[in-house]
C-alpha cells in the first residue's frame, strides 16, 4: 500500500513511522512545542495530507495548537522538521507571528 501526497509517495511503513512521531522542542526559556505528524487519507483520488501539529506551551501552560500542511515535502524533510521545528524558517516565523498576537 502506498499513499500519495501530491507528487510525493509514501509506503505503509513510512506512514506508520510518520504517524508515530512525537517530539518536544524547547524554543526558548518560556516556550516549547510538542510536535506530532498526522497522515490524513482523503477520499477518492485526492492526495493524502501530511499535517504537522504543534502544541504550543508558554511557561508549561498550553496556549494553542498550530497545524501545517506539509504537502510536497519528502519523507526525510518531514522527519527533520518534526524533530526540530527550528530547522524551518517558515514555521518559526508563523509561531512567532501567532505568539505576538496571543501571549
């Protein structure tokens, strides 16, 4: 069984591994995120969606959950971003933009 996310194809083993990922990232002294990857199969011929969920915590209090659609990302990049969101300038900018209006 393979699942396609736009033009990227994932095997069943890759999907199971991605779905099992859970990482905690300390962003600064007050901010951390718990990162999970979810694979959402779509109906019909729609490609699967690879969703990165970030549970954002400020001083150990949950603030919110931010999600990012990682369509067209390859397998290794998805793992790297989930492991360390600081490796993605775009995601860090979005987290910063969110926090500037929320905390």
